[in-house]
């Protein structure tokens, strides 16, 4: 028989470590309906013949939510018909800081759902000289209390057994009689919603707006009860919290014996004095950022090369062994190419998340937030936005996933919205090609290369743009969520390598399965558009060159001619011609237009498309030769070189700002759980790119 | 009413210097007080200022046996003695 078990607890209590311990790799990520928060579930065997579905609820300090993530906890626990409604709650607390952790316990206990208390980090509390009378505590609370150390795998089996044999009817003693807080209103609501639980009724009064299972008329009626009884939410929450702490003081008085000395935090304090030091703090942070950046930029290039080579090999092998035809082409050039485009991100995602997981686990990330908050909050970002933004230099996709660590919704959205502006590694080939076309290979002052300078300016522009846009969005985006910075600074600990591994695995998997769908779909659409043309244009091209193909000496040359002509006559080519009037003021012709469309898949595709378009004279896809051909190309209308200085700058600015990356669109869709934000982002970035390019070209031409 | 003596001056938590301690007396913002109390900042609790961030804000305090950080503007709602 399967029972449902929900994990509830404060942040930093080792809740996710326990979740990983219980479920191993047997976990999946889904959605809470209508909310942008991941729902992590997994399965575990409690005892022989009894399995449990484990649901990991977001960490929270209280049932009164301060963020959308925290809101879910009560939404799940309040709704018996919710698919995640638990049979048993495992409330996990940090034994080394019991009193504050027990506030949530006392609230959850009063909802009257069967529960087990897991005292985690008993190893740490032992070390700190804190002794907890487990049996006494259990007797006072009326629930099973199991000391565990999720990190060291101690007590997990006992916990499982305890959960398996938990009474189906809640046994806990009522912690606080809340009736005195609002007797009339509670009575009225109890009648209205048909419950005999005072605390549930009180919570409904506080939070009914966020409980979607009440009908509109029920909502109005509850609202009316609030009004009639002058229900003051904040005041009552404060009174309840004080009453709960009073209760906890009496409960814990002879349960917790703290022999601890003042020195219990000395190690963390010493580290803090270095790691958040005015000079050393920033220096160490910069060094860490550099290591991370270098890792996702340089280390990942080897596995990425292998993946690309591997997929290239599959495509090649497929073309030589499978029967030639449209289906084979679709499979190899559409689907397999799309898959390759997805898998190639895995090394970067895995490496970035290995680092992030280590930084989170050790407690260092909280210090980063602490140090950077003042600067970042000025432009609407969060101290934690620094990591995604630096990661954005390598690739926006893992970086946007990393923004998940930002608890505040608005800060997180702004970070997601501006991260793709940071100059990523896919822009590099485009910049290099264009800079080599328009910037002379000269040095000024003997050492400064003009081309290098131009490249650096492009990177600076990207940072300035990101900060400006963040600042504008800070003003535009409305948030009901109040922005707090009241946050625990956890003690420093060693990272848990298993957690690091799980994070790497889970993030890669999420990307492949969730963003992958969108990427595959767009790849196939782009492939169809580039491989087919209207009417019998393609046939005519084939017929035209049929005889020429017979000349084996020239066959390769003719094949490229065909490829080029086909691209011109494909839907992409037609679209390129069609958008020419719109992009002419930017200094582009239809050939560049084709490049803009194909490089929506990924920016670096621009270089490849240019290679195809300019390969009319045969030869391989060598950049230097494309470069020469591009440099020599002349606009048929004006008889001037296409790649003038003005056009080059205009194109670089376009690529600096435009969202030319379907993988980013896909990941923003996945991270925000909807099309609203990716569409806003696509629109604002394209508009910004267009106008920047337009202004640059018109000023420089 | 609270007794005011020379060495029992009331001030905001944000005004304390590193190493100084105080006892929480009251809050000046109701909504914020709920969050602060949930985090263990209860009237009667001792707080000690541990450090300020390198740029002067936010600040880290020790309260209820752990380290909490908060912005100065948030610390300013806590009246201490």
C-alpha cells in the first residue's frame, strides 16, 4: 500500500538531504498546479510491503507565507483533495536551533494531520553541547520523535519505520488554543466550511484568498465574516506567534539542555571575518567567480566537443547507411541535429550546478548575498543574481536555471529577464567574424589591438545593457510580494558530494526533458523552412543542374551551387527576402536576413549560414575564406560593399541584444512555467536590438 | 511603561555598533514584526551585532542561537534596550 508523506521544515534544516536520502535517484519533478514552483516527489520503501510517495514541500519558517514558494505549504496541507495532501507529515527540524524550528511544528501540529518529528543534525547539536531529551519531548508533543543525521545516514531506517507505523489519526497534543484570538470569526468560519478545527479555521481566515478550492461565493462569505468581526490579519499573526513561542518555552524548558559554550560558532565566525571582509571578501569572491567562469567556459569545451563530434558522426553514418529520402533527412538533420543542440548544453549545466550546489551547501552563497545585496538591490537585482549574471558570460541557459536560488519572485524574474543580455560564448564566433571584417588589424599605442578593444567594448555594452534593463524592470514589474532580506546565515559546513551529484543530474535531466521539447520543435520547424520551398522551385533547381552534376570533376562545386540556390528558394530564403524592407534601414540585405532567421536556433548558426550563402564559388567552410567572400560581396541595389563599417557595427549590436537563441526561450518558458515571460523577453530584446542597430547604422553610414 | 535609565537607553537595532548587544523591546512595523518574530526575534531576546556587510548594509546579528542577516532598514523597526 502506498501512503503519501510530505516533508515540511525550515530552510537550511537538511530537508533536501533527507529527501535525497529517502528517494535516491528515484525522484521526479512536476508542477504544483498553477504555480511556478517545482514539485519534487519520489518513492521509498518504508518497511517490507509498505511504500511511500515522498513530497518535498518548499522550506518555510511559518505557515504564514512570505513568498509564493512558501504559500504552497499551506495550500497543500489545507486541501484534502489536493493530489499532494499527505497521510503523514515528516516535520524536520534542526536540533541545534530547536526553538525557532519548532514554531512551524506547533503550527502544523495544530492542523491535525498525523505527523512525525525528525530531529536532524543531531551530530551538530551534540558537538555544540546541546542535549535533547527525545523521549520527554515525544511524550510532551504526543508524536514520535526520531533523531537523525540525514547527512551521515543515521536514523533514516528508524524514521521510515516510524512513518510506516504512524497512527492514521493524529495523536499530537494541541499546541496552542487559538480560539481566544478571534472567537467569533473562528466560530463563523467553522460553521461555514464545516470543520471542527479552530486553527484550520483561523488559517482559512488569514489565507483564504490563496486557496483556490473555495468557490467565489464562499470567498465572499469568508470575506464578510472577516469584515463583521474586524479581523486584523497581521496583528493576530503577531499575537499567535508570541503565544506559540510562550508554549514552546514551557515545552522545551526541561527538554533541551544547552551545555554549549560561547565558542560554538567560533569557526564560522573566523571564516566570516575573512570571507565577508572588505577586501579579502571581494577578492575571494572574484576568484571563485573566475574559477566558475573558467570551468563552464574552458573545461566544458572538451565534453561539448565530444558531444558535437558524436552527433556529427551519427548524422554522417545515418546519411551513408539509411536510405536517402525526406524521412531520413528529417530524422538526421531535423531531430538528431536538434537533440545534439540539446545535449551540448549538458556539460555547462552540470558544471555550473556542481559549483552552485557546493556554494549553497557550504553556506557561502548566503554570504555572497550578504555582501552583494547593497549594490545589486539598487538596480532591482538580488545578491544572488551575481552568479547567474557571471554564468551568462558562458551560457544563459544554465544561468537562468541558477536563478532558481533567488527566493524573491521579482528579483528572480528580473535576473531571468536580463541574463541573456550578458555576452555569451555563442556570440563570440559572430563577433569575431564581424570584427575581422570591419575593424582593421592594427594596434594603437603599440600594444592595444583594435580588434581586441572592439571585442571588449561588446562585452562592456552587454553588462551596461543588463544593468539598465534591470533598473527599468525594477520600476515596471509590480510585485505583491514584499521584499524581505531577513535571512538566516547558516554555519559553514562541508559540501555533501552526493547532493552535488544529485543536483547536477537533476538539472541536466530537467533541461533535456523540459526545455528539450521546445528546442526539438523549433529545430524541426527551422529545418522544414530551410529544406523546402513553395511550388516546384526545388525540382526546377534539381533539373537545372542535372546535366552539370554528371561531370564528376565539378560535382562538388555544383552541389554547393545547388545548396546555395535551394537555400535562397526555401521558405527561409523567401522569408529573408520578405523581411528585407524591414531590415534595410539597419544596413542588411536579404542574405543577412536569412542569417538572422536561421540563427534564431542559436547565434553561432549565423556563421554557418553565411558559409552556405557565400560558398557559391565552392570551397570549404573555412572562416577566412567566408570572410574574404563576405568582404568582397556587393549590395546589388547600391553597388556598395555589404559589410561596411556601419553594417558591421549594426549587426554586432543586433546580436548583442537580440534573443537569438531558442534554447534560452525554451528554458525561460520552463523556469517561469508559461509563455508570458519568454514572449515579453523575446519582444523587448528584439525591439532593443532593432533600434540599437537602426540608430547605429543611420549614424555611421 | 518602560523604565528609562541612563544605561537603559532605547534605540533602534540598526544604530548598534559591532559587538554591542541589546534586548528586543518592541517593533515599529506590525507586518515586519511577524516575520522577525517567526525568525526568533522575540521581545525579551538578546541580540548581538556580529558584523556589517563590506558596503555597510545589510548587517548580521546573533539571535536565538543563530546568525541572522537583515537590511538596516529592517533592523530599524526593532526597538532595543
